[in-house]
């Protein structure tokens, strides 16, 4: 009896040990400092990084690449799948991008992941893009042939991606770019760049679906989060934006795919941003549809243009004034949006002449402006707004321009 109990206990201990080592075996750690990496802020660690990546990627059951505390200079790298198991990238230290730009090299990334399934990036560490050394090379407003500066993180064709507890500062261009990704979750991310830094968007999503961005803080010189062509099933919640340009769907209409659908933005705040939530499409444009946009529980504080639909988007003013956008905007709900606007333009809904917006609903809007230019106002064209609850400023009761007869406001 006793011996059989002891036997069972030994057997139990054995099983526990085996299962722990199994878990560990799955999580083989590849520490870059044990692969030639040096945390002195000067030595180039890109080879140590890509070597660790290759080893982790080729390990059956996957592995974790670890950057322990310390400063690691990393030159631009591309980390490719497919891998033989889940990959972790645990950044506990600081990764430093190289200073400045190499004038002959026009690359779009600092750290780029391609064709990876099941990737976890975490560790509480910092990515420093060293943007101040490069931003003066950004002359894209004057020169359409301008050199592209690198994004801190690019993900192309990445699926089952989690990014948690990472700080990204001073990217030379946008901070995080998702292209053709699926099943992405971003949590507790802190992105920051100065208000005046050029094109330092926080998170840009394109051709991607099922993306969640939760509980994060984004302060930049450009869009906080932008949802471009091919974005679908995007959830944003608990995100604080400011400074920057706010959240944007678009600009749409210049590519071949111009569709964005099912964007859900909740429980977010915007402080001192140029826009709050904006949908922008070029005019003229190609065909496309923006549909099922749901925005709820949003606090605005000193935002220049809290709610915007702009279907005549043309920042450089080199567009035709006579041709209109061919993007149909349909089913947009804005619910419980409150706070202050820093200009009277609290609600601006400028829809397409030829594709008037359909089913735009505003419920419980309370945006005030205190200043010399009078109270906050709503301005609309080519849209019949459906309203419910409080409306401050008063909603456009009738469209500025008569809508066509076949325009059904009830659908
Ligand atoms: C985000 O990171 C910046 C730069 O490191 C820091 O100044 C700021 O306090 C951080 N914010 C939060 C909410 O952690
Ligand atoms: C948003 O906030 C409300 C009220 O605080 C809460 O009930 C709800 O669960 C939150 N929604 C999300 C998606 O976080
Ligand atoms: C609207 O906002 C103002 C100030 O921002 C506040 O005093 C007022 O109570 C709000 N009204 C409602 C109905 O929430």
C-alpha cells in the first residue's frame, strides 16, 4: 500500500518534471547575447538577431528570441517564416535603429517580419527608431518622388500575431505597419513621437482582417491609427490618442481595392488631436465601399475636428474640383461622443456628389466649443443624417445640397 503510494508519487513527480521540460523544450530561448550580440549601443546586432531568428524558426516547436536588458544597435533586418513552431520575440532591453539615412538606400523598414504564423512580441522593452536624425530628409509634401524613410515595425503576411507591452518611440516613418495580416492582437503598446514629426503614424492597417488594438497609448505627428484599403473586422478599444491627427479610415480611392468594412472603435480618448474619427476619400477616385463603421463612447478634448467625413480629400490641392469620389460610405454609427472641440467644426460630413452617404447615424453627441468664432456647428453635404438622443451641436436637419430622389434615408 505504502510502496504503491510512493510509487504513484514518484510517478506523479516524474510526470510533472517531464511536462515542465516539455513546456521548456517548446520554449527554447535564443538569447542574442549568447549568439554574438553585444548590448553596448554601438555594435551592430543585426546578424546576432537574424541568426537567433533562423535558429528559433528552424526549431521544431518554435523558440523565443531574447534581448535582455541593455542597448542593442540593430541595422535593418527582415525576419522570414515559415517557421517550425510559434516564435516569441522577448524584448527586455532597448533596440536602437541606426542614425540618419543611407542616402542611396531607400528601404521601407527597420524591423520587418514576413510570412510568419504564430508570433508573439513582448517583454516590456523599447524600440527607438532614432527619428530626429532622419526627419529632415522627409520632403514628401514638396516632392512626390521623395525618399521613403523606414517604419519601425513592418508585418507582411503575418498571421496569429500578438504584440504586448512594447514601447515604440521616434520612428523615422510610421511606427507599426500591418499589410496582409490576419488575426492580430495589439495590447498595452505605447507609441510616441513629437507632434511636429513628419509621417510618424502610430499604427497603419492595410489589406488585413481581424485586428484588435486594445489598451494602448499613441502620441505622434500623424495619424494615431489609420485603416486603409482592405481593412476588415478591426476592433479598437481603450486607446488614447494625442497629439497627432486622430484615427482615419482612408485615404481611399487611389488603389484598386478601396473597401473598408466592420471597423469598431470604442472607449477611446483623443486629446489635442487634429481630428477625432475621420473617413477620407480622394476626389476623383476609383470605386469602393466603406461600410459598418461603429464608433461608441469617445471622449474628445480640444480636438480640432472631432467627427469628419471628407470625400473631397486633397491635401496638396492638386485635384480636380469637378469630379467626385466614387467611394460609397454606408452604415456609419457614432454614439455617445462628448467633450470639447478646439474649433467650431465639431461635426463635418462632406459626402460625394455622385455617391451620397447612406445610413449615417448620430446618437448622443455632446461636443462644445468655447471661443470667439461662436458655438460648435455641424456642416453637411450630400448626406441625410439620422439622429437620436442629444445633439450638440444641433445636427444638420436637412442636407445642404438636395439629395437625389432615389436616396433612401431609412436604409
Ligand atoms: C510612453 O513612452 C514614453 C516614452 O518612453 C513615456 O514618456 C511615457 O511616459 C509612456 N507612457 C505610458 C502611458 O506608459
Ligand atoms: C467600454 O466601456 C464600457 C463602460 O465603461 C464597458 O462597459 C465596456 O465593456 C467597454 N467596452 C470595451 C469593448 O472595452
Ligand atoms: C454636455 O457637455 C457639457 C460640457 O462639456 C456638460 O456640461 C453637459 O452636462 C453635457 N450634457 C449632457 C447631456 O451630457
